[in-house]
């Protein structure tokens, strides 16, 4: 059985590549894609009959080279229109939500956006009733500024 795996290491490298691609789908930061590419290239090279440690070295080299040379190109290609890509809480700026608790005049209320409930203030300091659609203009810590949409 061990002899079979030793003679068919390309299957292991292919499996590593497939697992990395599946995990990449859930992650999306393109690091695991580089390991998948390293696994595919190593699986192809494996047919030459290299020893396992040489294959492991090639996998490492291919993966690291991919991180430095392929990943930046892919990210640049996929985000051509965005020089600034907001993340985490800043990603809600410009999004729409609904007032879950009335925003009182010169005071606070709450806005629901994609299942999250944010403390909110009106941009023009006027009251916005519950259920109204609003657009997020800015964020200051945990308080968002909204306007009626």
C-alpha cells in the first residue's frame, strides 16, 4: 500500500491543490490559491520521478513564488476600479439599511444593515421614523451617520 502512494504522489499533490481551491472559495484573499497552484505544478513535475523531499521543495518554491508574483497581479486585476477597498465596518459606508428604532431629532436611533444593528444619527439632525430606508454616509467608531434614502 505504501509503495502505491510512493509511486503515485501526484495524487497527493492534486488533492492538496483541490483542498486549497475549495478553502480559497471560502476565504477569498488569494493566499490559498497560491498553494493550489504550487500543488498543481508539483503534481505535473512528479511524473519525472523526483524524490518526495525534492517534490516538497518544489512545492514550497512554487507556492512562495506564486505569493510574490501571481497574487499581486490577480488582486490588481480583480480590483481594478478600487484603489481603496474598505473592509470590516468601513464596508457599510454607502450601503442601505432600514431604521429599526426611530432616530430622534438631534439624537440617536438604530439602523439595521444586513442583520447588524447600528447606533445611528441623522445627517441633518432631523427625526427619521422606524421602517424608513436610509443610506449610510459615514462611521465614527460604532455610530453611523445616515440620510433618508
